[in-house]
C-alpha cells in the first residue's frame, strides 16, 4: 500500500524568489526569479540553503541553540490566496511577495498553511518534489520589511498572518522549479493523531 496518496488538488507556481545571504537588520531583500534550480541542499547561495543548519529559537525545546540539525527549512512556500487575505486584513491593496521572504508562491490549493506535515508537492512530468515540514510561524523580518516599505503597516503583519504564513519545506527530489508549473499535492496515508484512540 502506498504511504502517500495523490490528491486531486493542484497548485500553480505564480512567483519564485531568492533571498541572498546575509539578512541584514531583520530586513528581507528578496529577488524575483523566473526559475529555481534545486539540489538536495535547496537553492545554492540562498539564506536558508544547506542540507544541515544550526538550530534556532523554533526548536529550543529539542536542542541547544546552534546545534547542527537536518535542514527541513530550505524553502518557505506561501499561498497567493492566503497572502491576499493577509493584505486585506492589514489594509494593503496587495502583498508584495518580496516582503515576506517566500521561496515560492503557489495558487490553487485551499487551506495551504495547514497542509499535513510530510505531504509532498510534486511537479508534474518528473520535476522536483518538495516535502512539507510544517506550518511557518509569523516572524519579525516581514513585519520590519513591510514597515520600511509602507510605514505604519508593519505591525499588522504578525496578527494578520497567523495561520496564513505558509509552510516550510525541503527538497526530496532535485530539479528546477519554474513559473507556471503545476504541482500535485500528495498526503500521508494515515489518520489524524488522536492519543488514546485505537488503530
């Protein structure tokens, strides 16, 4: 029996971005791309690239800060529909994707931020496959970047983006992402974790 179930949900890549090292003073300097060649270490030269990474505040309950761990945060993927809702709540006409540090923006998959961990996004026709780690928590960098670009709006990002910040992901199969590609969602073949419930 397959461990992953192909669904009838497809997303289309509408934006790709590159954030070079280093991030300075919490301000994001993302650059739009037409295509993104991915290896098992992510996008070469990008701030989150690498097969391993030093642990950060998000995993302090598991590791001392700076512990070398597997990098499952190579990519930050957001939903075009969710970013539009974040912009609406904030009172912005639209969200500039360069502000949010996204590697990719995908349109067409509902409830995107809450995709189950270990789900796959596979490019049709044998391109790269991305494995979802978990939802991405709202952070200070986009807020600071938005505040710099649109004074007075930055403080609204974190509350507006709660539950809409997208997911982090890592490269399971190498290949090149391109604008306009379709990705099919595959989800784990298991029930939701419910302590005490029998199999």
